[in-house]
C-alpha cells in the first residue's frame, strides 16, 4: 500500500511540474517559432563573445547556400567540442543553441515552404565539404561566422 502511495505521489509531482513549467504536449513547433529559435540562438552566441579560447581551433564552414544542412551539422559538432571546454555558466548558452538548431535538422522543417533553407538530403550532396576539410579558426571568428550563417537563415 505504501508503495502505491509513493508511486502516485511521484506521478502527481511530475504532472504538477509539467503544468507549472509549461512543458509542451507536442514536439511540433509552430511555423512562427523558427525565427524565434534563430534569434534566441544569435542572442546566446552574443553571450559567448567573452570566451577567451585561444588554444582551440574550430572547423568553420563557409558554404552557406549550397550546403546549408552540412554547414549546420558542422557547427553543431564544433559546439559540442566547445561545450566540453567552457565553464558551466557558458555551457547553458551552448546547450540552448544546440537545442534550437537541432530543430532545423528535422525533415518537417526542411520540407516547409516558409523556411526552405535546409533542403532534405542536402547533407549528402557530393559537392559539400566534410566538416574536417573546412578552415580552422579561433573561437571569435567561428562565433561570428555562425552568427552570419544564422542571420542568412532569417532572410
């Protein structure tokens, strides 16, 4: 009996926390929200401008239009590297950026007409460079190139 009370208590707590924090019931993001995700990612990148990371180099893509899906995947891979080398306070911004940008890798987004930036199958394009074949740059340049890429997605 005590076990059932404990289980139901835990379930009730989860339901209350979900309601309190407004967790979405669906994973679909309304079509107006992609712009907000891009703007939030740019804002998080602005918060990272004070990172003094002169010992790491990041593969920085410069193929913006033809290989945008590959470019996005490369930026996300390099952000994972950065996340391991910054303090916890800065990791929060990187995690936010990763969550926001992962939305744009979904096929439902890639097929949308309102935001046709990332074409489905674009990452397998033979003319797109692998991430490791891009130029290595310091974090400041990498961050600026990523901001520029996200701004191009906004247009």
